C-alpha cells in the first residue's frame, strides 16, 4: 500500500509467506492480506526468533529467484499439480495481489466493520430455532433480509461480522460484499 492509501502495483500477499513458513515448521498466529502476527511467550529464547528471521530471509531469497511453486510450496502444489505445474512464485503472488486490488479488499474490510447488521431477535432465540430445526441453509447472495442463525466470523480478522439473530439489510450490504470476496 502506498503512503496515500492506494494499493501498489506489486505486493506479496501474507498468505503466501505464511504458507511458506508453515512448510518450514513456523506457526503464524494470524494472517491478514499483507500482515503476519507471530507470538513469542516469555520462555522463548532467541533461537526461535532467529529461526523465524532465517526462514523469512530464505523466503525473500527464493522469491527473488522466482522459484517454482512446486519447489517453494510443495503442499500447495500437491493440492492441484496441473494448475501449479509451471507456475512461479512471483506469478502466484501477483495473481493474488491483483485479486485483492481488484476487489479492494482493505476498503471492503473497513466498510464491513463500519456498519452493523440489524438485530431482529436475541442470539439465544436464533440458536433455539437452529436447535429445533427451524432454519435453512442459504447462499451468501441470498442473505439480505434473512435472519442469521449462526455467527459468521471470518479470519482474519477473527471478529464476528454477523451474530445469530441479526439480519443483513441493504444498509449493511458491505458486510455481505466482504464475505463474498472472501468466499
């Protein structure tokens, strides 16, 4: 992201870095579109921090060499070998970045948390309807005007967007648009 808040032409989505780190046994606590969170407890010594630093440096080196996805992210490659066969890491990063820019994900996320769905019934009442089989599954694009029976909690950021008993209305449509982008 540029200083003025616009998206850069180039970006490395954090999900790619997180996947690489996972391949190397490093746990990322939370991943956003372009940020990572690592937690260190009091008992952690400097070798853990150095392992993280080494892995990040190795990622940067491999990214700059534009290695194949097959070599950098073998578990991702195994999910769809035909799709990733000749793909290089910079191509993967740029394709994901373009998707994020095209849908303006940071703005969608901001707008989704700026408005609140309408509370129609208590979470308890909505849950009771769920327990008694008085609910039905609907697609995301059918949610406007429907009372939600379950909590919708996208991660990141890990904050509930819709609580049981709430209804997405036209005014709270940005919530739905954000969820559709994530799907």
